[in-house]
C-alpha cells in the first residue's frame, strides 16, 4: 500500500484550468459492417470463427433493432477447413 501512496505523490493537483469545448466530429454515414448481415435473404447464413463470434452477434443484434421485421438466430458450429483442421465458430442465420 505504501508504494501506491508514493506513486500518487508525483501527480500534481491543479486548479483554475478551463475545461475545453467538446470537439466537433463530422457526422458519420451509416456504419459499414464487417459482416454481410444486411445482405442476407431468408434461409441464408454465414459462418465466422469463434474469435469473431461476439462481434457478429452484436452486428446482427443491431441490425435487428433497426429492422424489427428481420429475424435471425446464431448457432455454434464446428467446420473443417481446406487444410483438414477443425475450426470452432458460429453461423448467423436469417430466418425471415
């Protein structure tokens, strides 16, 4: 605990510093997705590796919020790649 207190002593507290204005950011257009969620037709799907599964789920969830008539589901799926190695991942399915 003594080390933490010693480290904090080096930080100088200042007063009278004005808070700068918020930066103005250029408006962004629609987000470009890494995944072809908006292009899926009912009955189509795409697979992503496990490392990208949360990102793909999030993309599908955001798209669903913007398009309530769209329904999807995500399932865990293992597949064998061209080299014969089994890869874990998820498949995003468009239902309707």
